[in-house]
C-alpha cells in the first residue's frame, strides 16, 4: 500500500477521532457547569415541592383545599419551568432565557390550539374555586346529574350521585350551565299535593293536616308549615302541603316519607276521603225505532215512564236566546 493511499484512509479516521476527542474535552470543560445546573435543578425541585406544600397547607387552614391543590400544582409547575430555563443558561452559557421565552411565545400559539379544551377547563376551574358558587360536600344539580361534590380539580368536578356512582363533569360545562345548589342554605322547602273528596270540607281537612305537619320530626317550626287549598281537579279538591326541612337529601327524603304516612293515618282516623280518579261512561241505545221516545232511549237518564223533560230555548225580551 502506498503512502498516499494510507494517508487517504487515515484522514477520515483522524477526523472522527479528533471530533470525539473534542467532544470529550468539551464535556470536561462543561462538567462544572453541568454539575452546577443539576445541583440547581435538585434545589429548585426541593424548594418547589416545599412551596407547593406550604400553599396547600395555607389553603386547607382557610377551608379551601381544592383551591390549594390547584394553586400548589401551578406554583410547582411554574417553578420547575423557570428552573429548567435557568439550568439551561448555566449549562449552555450561549443560551439566554430571553431566547427560550421567545421560542415559547411562538410555540404557545400552537400549544394553545392543541390544548384549547384543557386550558378552558383549567381557567373555568380556577374561576369556580375563586368565586366558590359551591364547595366540596355541597349537593348540586347540573346538566341532569344530582349528587354530592367530592372534588373540584383543575380539569373537572367530581360528583358522587345518591345511588353511589361517580360523575366527572368538565369545569367549562359547569361554569357555563345553570347549577342548582341544594345545600346552599341550611333549610329548604318541600311540598306534596293531597287530594280529598268533594264531600269533605277543605278548610277542616287543611287544619287537620297542618296539625299533623307540626308534629312530624324533621320539620322546622320557622318557617312554619302550611296546608293550602290549591286546586279543584276532576275527582278531588287538592290541598298543597308545604314544609321546611334540612337541605340535605337524606333528610328531605325521610321527612317526606313521614309526611305521607302521617297524612294517610290522619285522613283515615278522621274520615277524610282520599279519592282515586274516576270516570263516568254514558251508554246510548238510541235507534231508529226509539228515536225521540225519551221513555226508551238512554242519554244520561234512566229509562222509565217518567223521563226528565227536555230543556227548551227561552227567548229574552232583548231577542237573545237563553238555555
């Protein structure tokens, strides 16, 4: 092998060797910066965790654990992002935090479109936690779901329904939808309609049912319960019973059960009729042979030799007809 050929073969090998040696020398030169950057990241991680813990503890003491959880997570995330930029500037002195922020500013547009729903739910969760329309433990109704609020997280609100199921509703949907907070106040009103017969006296029945309501356990004395004549239906006179009880679902359900049982027992003891819907059917046997013979045809009156007389139009003095 000639000297020129050997030189041409060694040239690439020497180039690769010199490149690797340069990397090794650069690594040793940058090693103090790398160690300093890693130490800074570890310290930032410890301080970030400690700061997030302090935020959560303060929020718990003020009765806002969900807000503390969210703010603690945001604080920790923000601290770690800032620490990463500073560590990058330490390890690579040629990199400036301003350049990183500029790159993040350009990329934030794409990130915003990609994570639009996540950011929307995050902002809605922050507003819910700050304004506090409902709290953890409240019983709410939203979008057809009813239950107890378990957690208010950064993305969604977790509800436990009364039949033991978990419903996760995005915060953006909750913030833009009507929400009924059943436990916003200590007491709430419940009501029940009772139908009595037309042969009974509504005022006396209402007074009897009102006395029953006042003695039921769980019904508060103020505001006082009420029993009001409310409507005249086809088969009954409706009395509306209204009372106030503890706003929690369990109390509302149990008190209503006591009311229904007590009203039934009172009506039975005092002879108050609780009618069921009835219908009256009129059968007509009018035929060609019996047409006009009121002793044979039946149009709502019994057949017989003395049928009711038909009603006739009476002409008034003004010329109008009256029946």
